[in-house]
C-alpha cells in the first residue's frame, strides 16, 4: 500500500481533534493532540497499524495550540522526533504563559469574564504539557521531505492563529488544513473561531480553495450551514464547498456585526458581541446557543472582535 495520511481521532469532550500518521521512510505525526492523547489515542491507533510511538521520527504541528501540540511532551518521552512548527508558534511549545495570557483566555478577556479565565487557567495542565523546543522552524514555501517521495509543501495560513500552517502533499492530492477554515465552528451551537485577523483568515481560506487537492483533512468536526453532518475529511468538490461555506459564515457574522454597530457604534465589545449574536441567530443560518456564562456562543467573541477590527480598517 502506498503511503498515505492516516487520521487518528483524539477525543476532546464534547468533540474531538485529529492527529495524522504518515507512514513514510521517516514516519511522522501531524499534530499530537492534547497532553493525554499520545498515550490514550495515538499509541493505540499506531499499534493497530503495526507500529509504535517509538518509531516516530518527525512531528509536525499545524499550530501551537494546546489541543494540537499539547501532546508533544508525551510523544518525546517515547522517541526523539524532529519537531517542526511555524516560527511564530515556537514559544507556544515550550511555555504555558503565552497560552494562559493569550489564546486560551482571549474570549474571557474580550467579554470581561475573569471567573471564566480563572477556570480555564485551572484546567489547562490537563490539556497541555510543556514539550521540547522546535528543531526546525517553518515558513511559507518550505518543503518537508519524509523520504521516498513523501513531500509536504508548507503553506502559512494565518487567521485562526498567527502560526498556522497547512500541509499539501501534491502527489497524493492530500491537504491538511487543520483549523484554517472552520465552517460554522467546531461545536454545535457555536461559531467559527478565528483568534487572529479575519482578513488574513479569509485570504488563507481562499488560498486553500485554489490548491488542487483531492482530499481535504480538517482538525475538528466543523459544521456547515444547512446540514447536521460533521466530518473531518472531504473529497475535492465537497472540500471546496466546505471552504466556500467557511467564507460565507464569516460574511454572515460580519453582516450581523454591521447591524449591531449601526444600532450603536460606541457599544462596549461584550454588549456588541451579544447584539451581533442576536442578529446572527435571527438570520437562522445555523443553530446558535449562547453560553450561559457569557451570553455569546463558543468561538464567536474572538471572531467578532477580528471582524470589528477589519471593518474599522485596523486589521493586519
Ligand atoms: Zn487551534
């Protein structure tokens, strides 16, 4: 059987995150899940394929978030892999603080919810363990050679995070998009989560749509408007439709935000986010369930904040 990108489901209550095994001369993992996933999910999946964590030679992180790189430490206990991450993600692999003061508590800070931030900080060690430093820092246009023609092109794809990369294996037509494009978000009732610039997110998603992929792998079971189906792998046509849906979900959130801003441009952000949520829910594009603590659906606050910056011309 020719080498391929083999998906590994890493449960992440109430959803899951994907890791991938690449059976190449230099066996590789793309992402390592959270702190416990290498032992709880990845090792059993590798055993079922007749291999082990100890055989892994290369680890590639699509980005440094805890649910994608939190397992790097546990993988490194079993082997001493090369560790590849975008240069902007390097600090996230080796230190809790940029998580705790950054992406992890972004929603809580934007919505002025210190109790939520404290709760997130308290449970963070369950998801992330400080791992080894990156041994190769990636940039756009780099290539990753795993031997015998298994070659990934690196596409810097910022938007969900500044350090996000997508990986394209041209010969196989496989594109690992990670969290670059999120449809209507990873949680039922939630929204797509773009922590960084929404302008860059749109550019990254549109760029992926132009890649001649035959299989699109995404890291969470993201939703799509008008269907309850949630999958993490798409064929070429359906994958391009998913990417188009991801762009139109951003357009719908922007439109709801515009209406909320027209009502009162000086509204403080937490109030604005709730008003935009109401307008978005009124549009009925997909189910929206505001979280009891914040009044805003999961994922919505960073994305609405990025869209506000984009509308104000303040977006990078
Ligand atoms: Zn992420």
